[in-house]
C-alpha cells in the first residue's frame, strides 16, 4: 500500500488547499522565510564581522608582547622618585637566557619628524630601527627588494627600507627605486626594499610612512648607545606573555634598581589579551545573533501552529467525510502535517537562499587584496537551520493534527 506522503495527488491537494487562502498562506510563509533568513544572516554575519575586524591585525603575531618604560613612582636604593630609565641591549640578552618560553626577543627604535630627501623632493616622517626578528612580531608587506637581514645589523650597513608612501613622494614615476640613495637627516643610505603594512597597528609609526634602518646603524646614526626604545617579544606555543610578566619585571627591576612593587615604572602590553577580548566579544555577538535569530524563527513556527489550527477548524466537515468513508487516523495526521512541512520547506529554503545571496554580496563588497571576510554560513549550519525549522514546524502542527484525528465523523458532519 502506497504511503499518503508520497502520493502526488496528495501534494496537489495540499497545494490547492494552501492556495485557497493566498493572503494567510503568504503571511505565514513570510514569517518562516524571514525567521530563517534572519538566523542565517546573523550567524554568517557575525563570523564575517569578526574576520573583518581581525583584518586590522593581519600579519601581527597574536602571542606577542611589548615592554615600555616610564618614570618610577617611588624612591629606591638612593634613587629619587620620578626617575626615568631605559631598556638596553643587555636586558634583551638576559631575557633570552632567562626565558626559554620566548621564541623572539628583539628591539625597536623610533624617531619622528626626520627629514628625507632625494634631489629636489623632500618628505618628513619617522625612522625606525629594527632587526630581522621584527618580522616575527609584525610581517611587513615587501613590494620590492627585501627586508633587513643579520648581515646588515652585524656590519652596520647603511641600507634602508623605504615606506611605499615615502617612495612615491621622493621618487615620482619610479615604481621601484631599489639601489638608489635616500638622504636621512643628510646621511645617505642605499635603498634595499620598498615596504608597507596591511594592518592598522602602529608600532611607533606606519611602515608606509617610515624609513627602517638596521638597529645597529640606527643606534650609531642617532647616538643611542646601547639603549633600546621598546623590547618586543613573541612567546612559543602554549606560553602566555601574561604568565611571564612578573618574572620579566623582576629581572628588569633588579638590574635597574627599581622597587619591586613599583607599578608605574614598566608596562608590558600583552597582545594576546587583546585577541582574547576580540574572541570573547564575538562569541557574545554570535550567541546574541543566535538568540535573536532563533526567536524570530520561533515566531514563524508559532505561525505554522496557528495556521494548522485554522485549517483543521475550516476543514472539520471534510475530515469527517474522510473518516466516514474509511480514512485511517494516520492518513488524517499525515495530511495535516504535510501541509505544514510543505510550507515550512518552501519558505525556509527561500530564506536560506536569500540569506546566502545577501551574505555573498556583503563578502564581495568587503573583500580586498588583504583578505576576504567569510560572510557565509557553513553548509552544515544551513542544513541544521533547515532541519531544525522543519522539525519544529512539524511539532507545531502535531497538536492540530492529533485534534483532527480525534474528530468523530458524526460530529464533523453536523459541524457548521
């Protein structure tokens, strides 16, 4: 015996039943359509928004930290309160020896308001001093040439990495001024690379608007001796900068005669904490998006239950006649549930398709040469939404279907 749910005539009848009251069917279907679309858009949009925000940190090491110094806030061992102190090369060497959990310990220098010149063209910007390990913390975009290597540092070579914006200003019409010279505060340096950055993080200054010199060359040119502006570090996998912070401060404070409980003398900026904040923020956003979307979805499911009640009420006499001529209770249940399932499937599929199109357009608009935010749902998410909606829609129609099954033929025929 053929099951009613696979009967083509049954589905034609369902379509005719839904078409008899177009306004009611449309409004109920729209509620399902909108609920599905909103849940899909909110879930996919939350993921894409996170990718869009994380693009601002592109190329920056997530498990890194930066050490800054400041004035002391208390006297200690004969030193007055308010003393300013500097990090130095020895501090970096001690840290490398004392903390095997640190993969990279490197320095950076910055001087602003420096004059750059090429013939009649001039520009004022920042000069950074860096080592090759700088790339462990933040990966610059090298448009032409190369970055600083260890030979440049050890030999104190007079070479420079020039930011893309400075290169455009000083060498107009020359797409790659490699091998040419640039005057930095009147001193000539040979250009070995043109660089820029794709994120929004400023390490002293943006690379596009800076000239980078080997750290040793910078110290000599700007008479910095062995001092260091900031120390940057990257921890190994499984090691957190925040866990090492007390030990790092203790090492530095002992060497520079700073009170152990002086909270103002040194600050360690833990970048990993910022990334954790972003992750927690978007976890909350995703949960909120799911709650709002599911609430909208639930409203659509309630609409299905309501329309099923109305359909059962309107078709009481028809159901009674079917029972009178031998229709089984299961046939009545399948008939009523099939109408809800059909409406849910058609409207829900349309909602998923609309959400996919909207997310795809958003992804296309926000994509650039850096990255493409994932404004899309996973196939499993879309399938889960559809299955959940169909199951809930079926459950919503189950109570009216059971009521229809219990209608007695005599009572139904007398119903007006």
